[in-house]
C-alpha cells in the first residue's frame, strides 16, 4: 500500500507537469527535461529513483525539484493511513480522490491553473460513489442527496463571497477553477464538511499570506494558489480532521 501510494504521487507529479504544458500525460514515456533522454526503470522508481540519482537526472544536466520526492512520500503515507484507519470502500475511494486532488494542487502551485475537466471527473466519481451507496452497493459516508447538496453549498458559499468582494473591489477574489474544485469536494464530503473545508482553506491561505508579507516575499496583491490550500485540507479530512475535531 505504501508503494502504491508512492506510485500515485509519482503519477500526480508527472501528470501535473505535463498538463500545464499541454503534453500527453497518459502514453508519453518519461524523459529528462534537460537532454530529452528517455528515463530507465530505476530512474522512474518512486522515492528510490530520486535517492539513487541524488536528486539529478542520470545525464547530470538537470537537478530535480525536491517536490517530486515530497509528493511521493506524502502519497505513500496518506494512502497507508487511509488503509489503516478507514473501511476498505472509503480507503479506496479517498485514495482515488487523493490522486485527483494532488494533480489539481500541483497544477495550481506551478501555474495557478485548475483544469475543469479534471475536477468534473473528480466530482462525478464522488457523486457516483454516493449513488452506489444509495443502492447499498458499497459502504459510503454520504448519500446522493447529501453529495448534490454538498456541491451546491461548497461552490455557492465562495461564489457569494466572491460576488460581494467584486462589488467592493471591482475584481474577483477567487479563480474560476476554485469553484469547480470546491463543488467537486462538496460531492465527496457533503453540505456540512464541504463548506468547512473551504473555510479552513481560507484560514490556511490567510496565514500563509501573512507569513509571506512579514518575510517580504509577498504583498496584499500577491496571488496565492487557493486550490493548494483546499486540496491540502481535503486530503487530511478522512483521518486527522474527523478525529481531532
């Protein structure tokens, strides 16, 4: 399970990197961005490949971002924690969700971009699991009515806040992709926890913004990847948030 989680993290890294560059993320072979050489199987190993190569491509022409191995480790630890603490249907479901959210977080981090097609698929899967639970095909924590209500409330709250902000400041406070992501999260978490994820992400983003201003790395006008904060809170929900709060 740990190795599978690391593989999901590795795929999320590759998928996000290619999405923001409009490249094929399904069939294209992995290659070095420095010399365009195809990578061998050892170099493609999650976590171990990075360590064996000492954070560099085999040709030595390119240093790999530490983000790669961090995401792989997080994916491994998160999937293992889901498997250890959740019923199998929830563990599998949120393992799938983790992959979609990781891709969205990474594209938002790298290019401030959230892809509606990716997020629509993510939301439809959440709704589909809730519908399956209605017919008792699997154990799930919400039904289809709660999933639909979660989509409406999770996207509706930030839309309302953004409308008020736009009236006052004359510009949007959120990107369009943020609404798609929050609607999809609502499909997975329902009408109560979905909006709570949004509020927690706002607090997290505000805290990061304050730290950036205090350290001189940003200002009030600095754009932050809100999808990263929302996704981070979401992937912690099945374990940490439900048990601590």
